[in-house]
C-alpha cells in the first residue's frame, strides 16, 4: 500500500481519478439483519427468485458468461433438499408425472403458476382449460420470454419440449391441438409448478398480474 505522502502526491498529479476512488473507512457498529432475512433464499425461494429474475443479475451473467450461466442454477444438493422426489425428477431429469394423479390437473382456482425452482411466472388460470389429458393445460404462457422451446426426439417421436428460461426446468410439451385463438396446448407437469392464488399475488410479489385475473 502506498504511503500517505505518496498517495497525496499521486492524487495531485492526476494519476488517481477522484471519481473512481472509494474511500475505505473503519467499520462502525454492526447491526445483524432480522431473522427473516437469514437464509432468505432458502426460506422464501419463490419471492427471492422472482426478485432475482427482475434484478438483471441473471441477464448480466447470461451476457457475460454465456454457457456458464449454469452457475446460477441452484446446486443439485440444495435442489434435492427443496424439491420432492417427483418435482426433482420432472424438472431436473425430464420426467413425467402420472395423468389425473397430480396436484393441478383439475385446479380451477384463479391465480398464476410459477416455476417451482425459480419462482418465475409461467402460466395463468385465465389461460388454463380442461384438455381431458389429465395434466394442466394452457393455451398460452403468461410471460412468453420465460418459456423456452426445444426439439425433443425422445420416445421415437418428435415433440416440442417446454422449459423455463431462468431455472432451465423441464416443464412439459406444447402441441398444436389447443383451442382458439392460439391453437396451442401447453401440456405441463404439476410437479414443475407452484400455484399462487389470486388473493396471495400481492403478498408474494406478483401484484402486477392481478388485473389479468379480473
């Protein structure tokens, strides 16, 4: 570290740019955060990940690191603790839950559906319909940019896989046999979703979607 006299001389000479220098001061009294802030990302994953998706952090990582964006995914060990076996199998291993034996296939309550891993908004009850398949079906996404579509050639057929952008969770598939006006059927696993009831949207940080459910 430069001696004080040397730093002062360099400052006067213009070597240091004052606008780029941050003063380092002794720490004063330390105040610990409230208890509900401790391990907040674990206790409130939906609200934390919704904030994170809107903060620009992941977009910066995507732009800067490209494929290394995988670093932003929750660690596998942490995911196995947070998710049930079927949630992990579906979102991380491209599994499929049983038809007519899953949480949301016949849910008719108003609200939105978010990614079980990241909390990013995906679908709305306003676009949900009974397709007769035994899985939650939607005619369109709630937030199109949160949906990624990929070609899936598994099981000796070609389908269009649907994944979430932020968490890269496997959600299900989209088919072209849906209702008008889109003609699309987003066939989604309940295990990949978390339902946020309309009356809890504001409390959980999704108030901007309230008007869509009127």
